[in-house]
C-alpha cells in the first residue's frame, strides 16, 4: 500500500539554539499522515557569502535576533508554493524554494527559513520510504562513517580564552571504528581536563564544548593536546592527530594578519605560512582549515602549493558550500578539501551539488556543525549519505554536539558488517574505503 507523500501542511516554531539565541524548527506533514521536523543551526564565524539568515531586527526582542519573520515566510509564501509538491522529489522542492526566493544568497525569504523546509522534507521522505535518513539521501551504498574531528580547545570567536586560533581539534586516525574513535577522543578530552586542572587553568568550555583556558601562547594549545594524547595512553600521530581551524578571517584581511596572544604583532601571509610550516614540523597536524582569510585567495594557493602534499588544506569561509566558489577553488588549486555546512548554502540539493564537485576533483570533504547548534542530528546522517569521510561536531561534551556523535554510533551499529571506517588523511585509506 503506497503512502501519500504530497506535502499538505507546513508549520514553524521559534526555538533557542545552544547559545540561547533564537532559531527555528520546521515541521512538514504529508497526505499519508507522516510528519517530520528539522531545526536550523547558526554560526558565529561566518563567511561573507553565506546564505543570509532572516532575523527580525527588533531590538526589544532577543536583541533583534528573533526569527518571527522567517517563521512568517515558512508558513506564508513558502507553504503556499510547496503545498502539494511530492516530498520524494527533493530536487524539485529545493528548486522551487530557490526560484521562489530569487536572490543569490536567499536574502528575501532567508536561508534559515528555506533550509528548515528542505531538511524537514528530506526527513519526511525518509520516513515515508521507511528508510534511515542517510540511506534515503545517499542510497543503500552509503556506509562510510566519518572520522570525528573533535574541538577540544576553543579560541577566536568561540571563547574568551585569548587564543587567536578558533579550533584545536583531535582526530582519532588510528581507531578501527567510529565507536572506538569516540572512545579515543573522549578519553583524551578527559585527560586534557585533568592536565588543565592540575595546572590551575580553567576547564570551563566554549561554544563548541572545548576547554577555554587562558594560555600563554597559541603553541601551548598544541603542547597540551599532545600531552593529553599521551596521558590517555595513545601515541600522537599514530593514534590521534591534530586538526586546526584558525578561522583566519577573524584576525586578518588583505593579506595581513594580527596575532594578539604572546604579544601583539602583525605578519603577512608569508609569515603566517611559515608559522604553519613550523607547527606541521613540530606537531602531528593533519589538517588546517581556513588558515588564511576569506579574501586571501593567494594565501590558500600558497599554502596548498607548499604544504598540500603533507596535510589537508580546508576551505570554509572562502568557499561557503557554494558550487560557484568551489569551482573557482578547484580551478585555482587553492585547497584540497572543503568544509560542508548545509546552512551556508540553504538547501539539501545545493549542498549535495557542492559535495559532488569536491568528489569529482578528488578532494576531501568534512561535514560541519555550527557554533550555535540544536539537538537535531541531521548532519550525522548527511555525512554518511554523501560519503564525507570526516565530520566535526565539537567536543565530546554538550548535548547538541553529542547528538551528532551518538547518532553516528547508532548508524554504525545498524550497518553492522557493512559499516566502513578509515583514516581520510591518507589517500590510500580513503580510496579503499570508498571502493
């Protein structure tokens, strides 16, 4: 007996994200009685070309951050346009939303409003077909679990630690499975807490669950991570590696970068590249994301040429999950991996297009949460669906971060012997996993 999969109802509600700021959840109902919901995250460190969030701008309510306008768009013009469409036709639905908005960055209806509808429709489609979300989006061959890159020390816009660089992550590259990777990470995180407490440093956490101690230098963050890896009984580089997200747009522009910690100083792109080179020589670093500002194409190009054969060079603010900028990055050889965030572009379909471009270029893909998150685990299934091979969802701490990691452990268990897990920072391992 077939289920009626035509969209009949759409409603939205204002909720709070992990920073206590408003966002929205969208619920779609189908003719057959199925309902599905999806919640939209929000970033603090954002690229200039991201899809625009529609906010109310009323200073008397949530400091202007309310999303009642986005809710009105969902329940009004969007609902009128998509009611009666088949939820099974994700691309058709998303194209209708894109055309309805009619702007390059979704500023009319709001990327947050549009994405909520797109994600809820994908989830409703999965329920209608009695499939897990990852199989509904990626097919039955979607069996690769992503390497978790866990943010254990926070800086930049995500904490008041004073660290110039935003994220210091650990990647359990030697783990044999996703569930074991989480154990490696959680044990190292616990060891890091112990070391910081021993030294009288704060173990309060930043937006993404990583610790936010006041350290004397940026390098000290890597020193503590290496010590924590060893204290947890693992070998740095072999079992657990380091991944960085400096989020350089927050401290640089026009090829100039200002570092504050350890004495204020301004350096050019060559100076910053030299710092990364020294760190790669000293620490078990396998990935650097946004090592240069979003307007510094030459910085990315130089880093890829100089260090791209040693580590993963990831674009985020510069590419914003947008096929236009990813194509440019491919043409200019500006990186060898791209960060993928659904709310940077605004629909499931466009996100899949961005991922496919990366795969065609032989580039790595890392699916990412946002600093302002919800307990929605959509990106966990999405990472498996697209064969990303990597995900970052913050520290092994805080419910909105763990929701994604715990969902991935569920998926691995459900897949059983079909589940694949590999170190994505070695091309051979990734090739074997995807073959």
